[in-house]
C-alpha cells in the first residue's frame, strides 16, 4: 500500500476538497421532556424496571432511531458511590418522527444494585448524521428534568 497525505496530493495536482453547497445540518437534537417511571424502586428481591421516556426534537436530519450508525441518544444513571451505572438507550421511537418524536426505554436496575439515590450523570442526544448535544446533571437540573432514581 501507499499512503498519500494532503500535501502529496496537492503537490501532484490532485483534488483535495469537496464543496457541499446544499443545506447542511450542524446542530444536535434538543430535549423537550423527560420522565422516569417509577422514580423509586427496591432491588432487594429482584431486578426492577424504570421506564425512561423522552421527547426529542431535531431541526433537519432527525434524531437517531433504531439504525444508529452515528451513535445513539442515551442517558446514564450512576449509583451513589459511582461504582455502578445503568444506561437507557433512546432509539425506540413510540410516536412522532425523527424531527419530533417520543422515545422510550425499559432500563433495568439489577437485583442487589447499590441502595440510595442514583443520579443522571449525562444525557447525550444524537441526530442521524452524528451531530450531538450533551447535557450533564447541572443542565438537566436547570431544565427541570428529573435526574434521580431512588433504590430503597
């Protein structure tokens, strides 16, 4: 094989750029609403399911759906010690479309999961071409979105 970097291509008078002249999507999706049901569980006797539901909008290409080759929207909850986590992968659209859709995931806290308050450490939203928007705990709290699950 032979590798030719930009400088060698330019020196050889080969083309090195592509100009896209159509409308381009450069913004990540937006979170409109978020719910956790239930917001308190007890994993002493068995695993527990928390249903995470999010309304996500996107301005042009649409939020990532089931074929998420550019990444998947997700929210991560960390245990009180930070030693355990569970993720909700938000690709199952239950209504709407990629520009304004509601996504749902049944997140499982395993039996014997750490007791106490589990906190959303981040939410990552991804659109179908890979633009992303990250929201950490403070931004979720500022937006009045739920950020905790209590495991009694």
